[in-house]
């Protein structure tokens, strides 16, 4: 076990996930937050924006060279898709031993980076210091499918609904409470990034249809699984319990989980397990908080393992 504190910084700390990361890191016995980079909040005290944070640290606006100059042991990139490469390139050249965790989709398809969905990929980590954090929907979809993957006869079909925090802080229709009021907003109904991601890492095609709802946080995914042979519900349950009963951040429920019960929780819930009359179709429901197990909590899981402390350090269980 590594008992010395590692220094850590966040790039793109203004967003919802950045706030959750700051709270988790502030309570972490093995991490010391040394910088938070945000162009919009440059110069302002972090404590003025983050409930529960009491330090004197201020936001700063660092370009890639400025981030490298901070010399942090760990750098979290919490940037929009397509923005990470400039920081990775400079860190690779100036400080290659830096542990980089990227929250965007930029490196989820790069074989040189470890794809960190611990419950499914923990045994694939080979000490990489470049870690790609999974997408929130992609996490729920993969957890729903993996225990029955070997029995599939056709591509699984997943219907997803997320709170509008998943659309980030840049104003758009998908995070406008007035446009979402009494509404359910479909988008990217084919080819969504998380559809590609889940398909890539499960090794099979997945069909995914996302929607945004009026609530702020938490997502639910309902997945149809079409099987090559009939299966009994108790056998489905046995497979999911075998897969996840040893996992602290995945709970298997008999009933279908509710998204209203997962907000501010650090684990995912999987349940429902409705089986068709012929036994060849199973419907699975998964919920998680898109800002926590779908982002910040999963990031801390991955960082903990990479710095040599218990995977669940500083994660409220």
C-alpha cells in the first residue's frame, strides 16, 4: 500500500462532474488537490463554488504547458470530447510518468489506454498510466448485458433516459429546464458515442436510443436481450448475482430499480429481469448517477488502483 499523498489536478473543473471530483478528492487520504483549471472561473476560490470544500485553493486557467508545469502526480481531464489530445501530448513529452485519467470519449477506442470499467475490465489493467473513464450510459449498458453476453442471438436494444446534467453546462436544448418541462427529448437515436463504446468493449453490436428527461441527475437504461435458447428467470438472476455479488458498487435487485432512488449514490443498480413466455427474451433495467458511478466515482476507483491504494478509498459505500 502506498501511504504517501499523491498530488492531483483537474482540467475542466467547472462542470458538474468536476464539482463531484473536487468533493471526493477533498475527502481522500491519499490525494492532495493542487490545482483546478477553469477558464471561466479563473481566480475565484474553489470554496465559493463547491459545497463542503474549505481550502484556499483558487481556480486557474492553464494551457497544456501550464498544466505540465504544475508537476502533479495525477491529472484528470474533464474536458469536452475532442479537447484532451493537446494536454496528453504535452504531458507525454514533459512528464510521461504522470497518471492521466480522461473523462471524455477521446481515448475509449485507443488500445494504448486502459479502459477502466473496473467491474468488467479490472483484470485487464496492466499498470497503464493512461486511463480512459467509461461513459455513463455505456457503463449501465455494459453492466446490463455482460452476464448474458454468451447467450445472445441478436444485438441487444437499450432505451436510455438521463437527467439533464448529462448534457453538461454549455447551454443547449438538452439542458434547458424550460424546454424539458413535461417533456422527454430523444436525440442521437443511431450512432451515439456510447452505442459505439459499448459495442466496442462488449465485442458485439449494441443498439442504443438515448433521451433526456426533466430531472437533473441519474439515468436509467432498459435493455432487451434476445437469446439463442430459453432461460428461466432464476438462472438469469443467478448469472447476475455471480457476476456482481462481490462488487461493492453494483447491486443486483429483484425488482426493476428506480432512477429517483439512485441520485447522489455511488453504486449502480441492476434488476427487473423480466423473461418472456418463451424464455428467449430478457429485459434488464440498470440505473446509476451519471455524475458519480457514471463519471467521478468511477474515476476515483481507477485512480485508487493506479496509485496503489484500496479501490474504494474515499468512496462512500
